[in-house]
């Protein structure tokens, strides 16, 4: 009986250790998958960014734009894109919209910082925050998001970008995306990708 009890204890400890290891590996895989999906979506949408020739340059709020503001933790980016997908048939929407990425503290746990995504239903010459749209968590519990923009005319990288002013009425040719999260051991891990914008100059689109 004593030998059987000892063997049972050893086997139970081994199975428990294997189960814990399996859970850690699955959690790490799920975390990596979430981050990669977020990066892929951001890269795809940024690559479809555009500016329209039919915007009135003299007004402050244009229908199409790319406004990037650097922050210590999560950089903010708002841009017009051809990446919009209509989910309801007959909805008064097109394939264009304004998309915004930004950071926001979780409502249930203020220690958690989420990467948010907001998309308007249409393009309007208004502040994107005032245009009806949908907001949701793109990647939960991040440490930071850093974005860099390559100006092909001067061959240099910038941390900020704005098409609000007449001097910058073109888009960067590349956007570098770096997303940092905590792994299952609590250590920071950074995932990075690069988005190549195809339409850097304004297009004749109404």
C-alpha cells in the first residue's frame, strides 16, 4: 500500500506538472496569435491609406487624412483608408472610412492598457471622433505601441505625421509598427512589422 501510494503521488505530480506546462504553452501561443493578428490587420489597413484630390485644402478638418501623434506608451494614428468592409447589405456605407488606433485603460482593470481601434462609417469633413463609428479592443493588455513614418522625399523617419497643413499633402511610403506585450513570464516582448503605403500622392477620388 505504501509503495502504491508513493507511485500514485509521483505520477500525480508528473501529470500536474505536464498540465501546467501545457496551459502555459497554450496561453503563450494564444497571446502570440492575438498580437500577430493585430499587426497583420494594422499593416493591411495602413497599406490601403489614401488622400483625395477633392478635399478642400483650406479647411482644417478634411475628409481624408493621416494624423499621427507620438505618445510615451501608445502612439495614436488616424487615417483614411480603402479597407472598410460593409457588414450589412444595403447600408449607406462605401469601402472608405477613417480608422484610428489609440490606447485606453481597461474599464474593469485600470492597470491594463488596451490597444483600441475605431472606424467611422463614412468619410466626412469633421473631426473623426464626432463621426458615427464603432470602437473595440484590437489587442488587449499591451505595454506600448510605437509607430514610425518614412518620408521618401527626404529619406528620413519621423515619429509624427500630419496632412492637416498644406506643406504635407502626401503620405509616408512606409510605416514601421512595433507592438510590445508581456509574455507568460512577465517579460516584455516586441513584435514588429512594416506597412508599405501604395498611394502616397493624392488620388482623384470622390
